[in-house]
C-alpha cells in the first residue's frame, strides 16, 4: 500500500473539496505525460491505479517483431521469449516501466500536470459553490476599497461591489459585516468572479425571506417590489392562508421583523401593502399612506386616474414625487393624481358627493416607517407624521 500517496490524497480531498477519483485521474495523466516526455510517445502506455491502496503500475504494450525498428512500440522475439517462452511474432507483450527512471524534466512536467489539475478542480469547486448562491443574499466582510468599488470577502472568494451597485451615500469600513445580493458569478482563469449588489430590489425580498418564516415557507407571497435604494421601498404581499395576515406577518410584533431589515438597509423606509387582483384597489393601497377618494383604472392602457383629498395631495405625490413614482412602478400603471377640488373643476366626476368616498381598504394595514420611523399602536401609519414627512404644500 502506498500510504504516503493515500494520506496526501485524503488531505487534499478534505481541504480542497476535490474528490480522490479526480486526483487519481490527474496522477494517471501525469504519468502518461512523463512517459511521453521520456520516450517521445506514449500511445501504447497504460497506467493502472488502485483507488483503495493507491498502488500504481505503468507498462507499455509492445508488438513482437523479428527486427525492431521502433523500440518504444516493438520488442524482438528473443527478448519476448525471455519474458515468456510462449510468445510468438505478432503477439503483444506487456513491458513494465519504472517511473523512478524518468528524467528530471519528465518528472517536473508530471508534477506540473498534477498541480494544474488541482488548480482547475479547485476553481471549478469554488465556481459551483458560489454559482449555487447566485440570486441569493450572503453575508460578507468588507476588505478594502478598489478605487470607487469595494472588495468584499465571502469566505473563500472576494466579491466586487461596483460603485453603481452601491447605495448613494453609503460608506463601508474594513472588517464591517454587510449583506449583499449575488448578481452574477463568472468562471475565469483566476477563479470565480462574483459580482454583488446593495441596490437590487431582490435584496429586500431575500431579506424578508430570511427574516419572515411565513414568506420562507410560501404562506405569504411577495408579489412585487419597487425600490429606490437608500430612500424607500414599496412591497405588495399576499397571504395564501386566510388566517394569516400578510402585512402583519412581514411587520412582526411591534415592527420587529421589518425594523431588522430597515436596520440592515441603514434606515431605508419600507412600505408594506396588501396586494389585490383588482388594479384599482392595488393602486389605492400602493399610494399609502395617502388616503384615496376615487380610482379609475384602465387595465388595457395601464393608466389610472386617482383623486385624493386636497390636504392629501402632497402626501400622495410624496417628496419629489417619490410616493407616486414607486406606486407606479409597483403596480405597472401610469398614475395621474389630482386633488378633490382639481377633479371637480375638471369635471372628472360631477356627480361626486362627499358620502361616496372610496375608502375600502384604507388604513387597515397601512405600515410605513415614515420620516420619524414610528408605527401607530393599531398598526396604521400616523397621519400627522406622514404629513410632516412629506410637507403640506402641493408638489
């Protein structure tokens, strides 16, 4: 038994996660390469390795001839009969090759073949490991800045967080632990190249999957997400179990679940709304925390007319139009928002009366961190905080 070789293969298998069979194949190839370098050719050379004991043997298959022209491929009848008297012309004789007789160059080349195979397999193992994490969230340790990009250690490889995948104004310090979304894993000669993001909307989705059990097991579905990284995210959720409140599950007791994600995103506000198949109801929910009086949605044209109370217009539009913009992205509708007085002046609904306010769904589960980051005790967004956050003047 070749104990030294067996022990070395077991150590490599454990440390590099490379199978012993692959390493034995590399050794076989290296012996064939050594024979080719030593004899000039190796077409008739065979290698046999016992995977249990790691004992190996190398031999050449030579044809018995009367006059030898190529000693690498042929053997004389006299020499063949010295091995076994039964050999005749045309027979194939097995001639053992002693690997220790190889020259220095042949031995060095064999070593290089083994090392190259180990490097290739190590790269392949790393690539497969991180390729399986593509489109997932992983935790990394900040290493250093590479120009305006950031190098993040993910354990066995370093990932690159490009400037355009970083949240504007976000800074990192060496050894800081952060969560990133794996965008793409590329196989390169120098090993896997991993590209990650902090701005992708799927980052928020994966964080909720990790934080909220109901989302992870499929009881609650995240139907769609609209995000302006670093500022605000709107997310529509739906429960497949009538006994489970989708929004409440995502928010958690006293906002514990959503606050954990807000902290990871460094204060980014998250609005969680109920998803609805009815586009009018979905648009009404998406414009939360603003109260909506009336919604007319054209499903074919993907446009919607929305009327809100006069004092809610600035809240519905949001700071620099952010609330309306995110609602449009979330629903896929182009939303035209008017105040009540503007709609009446334009004659959009002349028969409108005060007792016909379209209030269904408003305020029941309307959560938002708001500017102050507070939740009302009954789960509804505090209207005075919202107005303070967005301002009172029409935008």
